[in-house]
């Protein structure tokens, strides 16, 4: 028993991504499973597990990306402060040098 596509239409396992997330199989897929005498509930449980795992990985990747962006922003902000302080110091040194 096989289907031509995982999601994307009424002749796929799921009609669309939303249906996939909800575990709603198309009627076409149900009939194909019946014809093949496969355990639909077990297959769906495997798919649901895989989708959950993929979503968790995606969420962790987003969290890691946000942390990296925050760290980079912090470094940039520190550099700006340091550059302003250095500019002030250079200006004071220049003024002192000019007055001497």
C-alpha cells in the first residue's frame, strides 16, 4: 500500500498541513489503508510522533537562533559604548594636547 504524496490534496495522506497537524487523514487514504489491511491508527501514531519531533526541533532551532541574535546584539551594543568612550577619551586627549 502506498500513496503518491504525504499532503497537498484529497488524493494524499493529508489534504494540507493543517490536516496533517490535526491527524485528519483523507477519505482516499483511509480507503487505501483498508484495501491494504494496514493499521491506520498505528501509522497515524508514528506520523504524529514524527511531526511532534520535527516541531520540537524547529522550536529549539528558533530558540537557539534568538539566543544567538541576542548575544550578537549585546556585543554590538557593548562595542558602541566602548567606541563612544574611546572617542570621548581621544577628544579629551586632543584638547589637552592642543592646550599644552
